[in-house]
C-alpha cells in the first residue's frame, strides 16, 4: 500500500490531505470503487439509510484523519441546499396534505419527507466523493489507471479536473488580489459585488480557455497519445485482498442498483 | 511616504516568512527589493499593498495603516503591477482597461479621457486604444497593466518583476516611466531579479535573505560588497565587475564605465 505523507504532496491538489490512514495507503482504484459503492447505495437506500450512510461516512473520514475537511465541505455545500429544498418542497410546492403551522403558514409533511430524501441522498453521495478526494491524490489515480491499461486520454479525463482544482483556485485568488489592488471594492453591498463579477470572472475564464489550448499543445508535444498504454514506474501498490475487495464492491454496487429495478 | 516598522509575518500554520522587517521609503526614491526565490519578496510586496496583514508590527502607506484600511482604499495610495498582467485584464479595449482604475476613484468625463490619453501616450499605445488587450503582444500587455495602475496616479508604485517578458523597446519605455515617476516624487518599489535593471534604475537596494533584511544600502554600496551580494544570492552587474577588473572606481552602468575609462585614459 502506498501513502503520500510529505508536506509537498499535499500542495498539488486542493482537497487531498496527506496521511497514512488505511484509505491513504489503499490502491486508488480500491478507494474509487469504494466511493462508487457508497454512491450506488445512496441512490437506492431510503432516507434513514442515506442518513446512516452520511453519519458512517463522516465517522470514517475522522478515522482516516480527514474529518474536519470533509465535514466542513459537506456542511458548506449541503446547508444551502437543505434550506432551499425544505422551503420549496415543505412550504411552497402545492401538495394535498398541507397542514396549518403558524398563522397563514402551512406545510406539507410529504414535501418535507421528499426534501429530506433528496438532501440525504445527495449528502451521502457527496460524503463518499469527499472521502475519496481527501484521501486519494489525483496523481496516484492517474498512475493506477495507467497501470490497469486504461488509455492515457481516459485517465487524464478522469484525473485532470481534480488536478486543476488547485491551480484554478490559486489563480482565482491572484485575480481577486490584482483587482482589489486596482481599487475594486469587494467588501460593500451585494450590488457592488455583483457589478465586480466581470472583473473577476472574465480573466478567470479567458485564462482557463487559453490554458486548455496550452495544455493540449504540451500534451501533443510530449507525444501523450503515442502509445496505447503507458508504462508506470512507481505504480501504487496493490494486493490480492484489494483486488477481491474491489470485485465484491462492484458486484454489491451492481446488485444494489439492479435488485430494486428487478423488484419493481 | 512608506514606513515598515518591526514587521513579522507567517502564513497560517507555517514557518515565519518575514522577521523583523523595518525600512522607510521617501518620495522620489526607487527602492529595489532583491533576494533569492523564497526570500519573502512577493510576500513583503503583499504586506505593503495591504493584501496581507503582518503578524506583528505596522505598515504605513501615505499616512494610512494598512491594518485599518481596506485594500480598495489603499489602492488609491499604492498602485501594484503584478507579475502576470493577464490576471487583471478583463475589458475588451485597451482604453477601458486603462480607465478601470481612475473610474474606481470616481474620475469621469473629460478629466478621465485626459488621464487615459496621457497614460496611453506614456506607455506608447495611443494607437492601440481601441484594440482588445489580449490581441496585443506580451510586452504591450504588460505595458497596459502598468498603464492601468499609472492612471490612478498613486504616490507609491509597486512593480513586481516589471521587466519580465519585455522586449528592448518596452524595456526602454519602462525605464523611462520609472525615472519620470521618481522625478515626479512617486515612491517606486521594484521587486526584481534583473540586477542590470536594478543597477540602472534603483537608488537603493533592500536585500532579503531567509525572510530577514540582509542589506539596506545605496545601490552602488550594495553591489560593491561581495559579502552582501553573495548573502542575498544576486549576481553583480557586469559594469561593476568590469570596473573592478580594470581597476577603475565602482560604477553601475555601461555608460558610466565608459566615461570613467575614457577619463582614466586621458589622464594617463
């Protein structure tokens, strides 16, 4: 099993946290399939099941040493969604079971139930994704996919969004700093901030587009697709137990998704 | 004009980046901040324009404490040209890009147009006013970035690696602008790796080594000290080396070297 524990390695991807936990040492494909299994479970479980999945996922993240980061991201992402869905489905969407709450305010228990189901389902899927990206370095995913004979183009397609998060985020900060240093006020009213958006977004998008071209040229000049498969010198270690674990998780994921379809 | 008093800085959870930094810069002075990569030059620049706050100590710009003044307000007193001009360009015309800063200051109408025309003339892009900045070459884009800051007429000008990516013409224009700004009383601070440029334009050198001030001297005194240039990890400009080799008094520029050599030969 491999692990990235050096401080430098953590600087190349925004969400990855170096560590030596079981998931850090696991082969990236095992972590990837574990994530897919959790997502497939979240897709079919009832609300109570997805809630348990979230709690278990968060507990697992703490056991793996990435708990604070996973929890923070989960809360930041899910809280606005939770509020929006509860308000829309519980109070606004017209349903036959509306019950008076306070004064003219009415709510729908089935609407709230539906909102909870959607939120916990998305929350469980997000928890699984966060555990994966905080414990698995994108570079290791690339190596692992290359080792398995996946074509370089497909590997790059899977891993590049994760590899790009950090430079993209750094650039966004640099653009914000550059515009603030030219007198752009990002601290006042919502209207002023909204008006400031073009000054922040246009350079970010322009640079991202020019980066795409640049990256494509670099990859081509390095004969990225010259060989159908790439040889990996320092592939992440794998073992028979993990191979079998992955097979079991794949079968479980398929069964989880398939059985409810067959039963309906 | 700019005063840095006993400043320490560290990024959250990191080791100290800057320790016990103290210096002042007067009106009309051109200060070059030099040092190896990682010496803390760019961090110091961000402390000066208020993008970072010191852990201890104070930075005062034009009478304003950076800790108490929002960055967008400080920007009227201290203009910064960053290393990558693409990070700030967003308007579809060079004219509008130059106008961005003065507009933030509330300048409008004829006064704004006069300011833009003046700056376009200074950066040599009067004919390119209606072009898209990203259609210009890299050197011209850098000049647009410089122009957009000059248009705000800040009393303190920070230039982060201003010579990077400039061709000979653009470099000559940059040097002329630095000289004009200093002449007009602007306090110019350069963060720079090009020691020939520093030798030609800076009146004083602040050398950083491992987050501390290794030297704060007039340019000639700095470059004639082997110990200090070695400590700061910078190359000594060719005219200084050549003057030493020829046994002439120290000089900073090729023209000064030629003058000394001629004077020496005539007297001989």
